[in-house]
C-alpha cells in the first residue's frame, strides 16, 4: 500500500493486469539445470529482465534506446561475476568482520572471502545460485517469484533458510523487489540487490557526470578493510553529505582523503526516514541532470550502501560487447548496516526461528524534464 500515512500512490490504484512476463532460455549449468531469463514489460513503459541465476537484474530498458543496468549476456560471466553485477546478495550483504559472529552463545566462522572479512555471504552465496522461478499474481499484479533453499551450514550460516525474492512492476518503469525468508533455527539475514545503474545507458562509459543524493544525516566511517568503526558519524560539512545532490566527477576530481582508500564512495548511510516496522520511504537517487532522468530508491531497510564501481576492472566485457570500467555504474544497495552481528547498537540482522522476514525496496525511474 502507500508509503506515507494518508497518501495513496497512483501505483496502488492502476490496473496492473496488463504487465506481461515472458520466459526465455538463458543457458545451461554444468549440472544440466536450465537458467531462465524472465522479462517483465509494463504497458506504459519499461522492460526488466531477471535471470534465475543469482536472481539477477540483467537489464532495464527504460525506453527503446536506454538500458540502465550493467550486466552480461552469457551465463559463464554470471558464474564468475566477482563484482556481483545485478545479483541478489545473501545471506548477509556487505561485510562481517573476520567472518565471525556469535548467536545464542554459539560462535560461528563464515568465509573470509575479502580482505579477511566475509563479503556478500561468501563466494557461493545467493548471488551464485540458480533460483526456482514461478509467476504469481497478487492483487492483480503479476510478479516473478524466485525461491531458494539454503541448507543449514551453507557458507557456515546456521539454519535451513527458505528465501524468496519477488520482482514486480507496479507502475511504468518502477521495479519492486520484495524479500521473504524463514529459517528453522535462529540465523542472520540481510539481503540486497546489487544492481549497477548508469542513467545514460550501460554502455555509455563512466557515470561521473551523474549525481547522487542520499536522505541521511549519518554515515558509517570504516576501517581500511571496509568494516564500520562503530558509532554513526554526522555527514554535515563532509564529503559524505549527500542530502543535496552532488556530482560524482566533481567530488572525485581531486580524490578526497576520506575516500582515497576505497577510490570513491563505498560506504553505508544511515537513512533518516528509517523506523522499525515502517513501510518503505524515500532513501536516495541517482540523477542525470543533462538527460533529465532520475532513479529513486524507496526502502524499509535502515541502510543504503553507495558504491560507484570503484574497482570494476577496465575492459570488463559486458552486454552487447560493452567495455565496462571503474565508475561506469552506481550501486544503491538497501540493507542493514554492515557488520551488524558484531555491533549490538545497530538494527539487528537476527531472524528468529519460525519468524518471517519481509522487506521491500523499489527503484523508480522518472523523467524530470521534458525531452527537447
Ligand atoms: C559492495 C562492497 C564493495 C564491493 C562491491 C562488489 O558494494 O561494499 O566493496 O565489494 O560490493 O564488488
């Protein structure tokens, strides 16, 4: 339903029955399992392709010419995908310090797959699995439901976790992502969608002329391995103040000291609008002033990681022969704060046995000025 009390959004009223979902073959895994591509088309605009492998957002055609999502056109590339292009990340997005945490007085060690920390739930996390797809319809809105069972002990995490991600298009060029999960033992859960966006098109080179905005008065400062130092830091009078839009190229033209270790933004902001049990609120935007377009993010999660593809290898081959490189895409990843299992003051990532996890994030592409 609507996102703020008393406001009913148009997207809740439109007859959505005409969203079309098509299925095509994308590839076959060595196990002979088929990987499918599902394309959701909204009659008023926007075509989104999702793969069963990694539950990945593979493309988003906002108009005939412009696909705003970086991706690959072959399965082998998704099986590698060291930069997590487009995929759903889990069980725990972002980092857990040294891959260690305690839950119910039991100590767990999960993979230390980046700089001594656990990144994105380990190398064989949700991003590298083939999900089961089903087309469902709820309140007249067709959705693509992707399902995955992660067994007890998968990547070292406790509990057999049954996860679902639903993709739908409630309005033209709006992508809704809903997460659900249940575990048979207390566990951790912190999923995200790792789309790299470029409003000028995935093959248009760097996105440094684009702007970012994040509705957050606080950010998490990090150590040299990307782990939050602890307390929330006020953004005022710093390069982390994105409450008014900033142009990436202007900030990066002489790389500020605070961003040099990460070669740019790769931090988590603490969203002002967040409150537990609250519906999704506006979190931030990527904007292309020259094009008059904007991608807005709405979420019920407390954090937003901004990552500007600082470490994308130059010459990485993308869809349609595109050459990707550093700063070619911008990730706005809704999630819990990094390393929350080791930071009792942060919103908890604990999913209790038998409880249902639910979270919703929406990406809304809008035009901010009329075409000339
Ligand atoms: C997240 C991390 C980055 C990087 C990317 C994927 O955004 O914070 O450091 O690992 O994922 O490459």
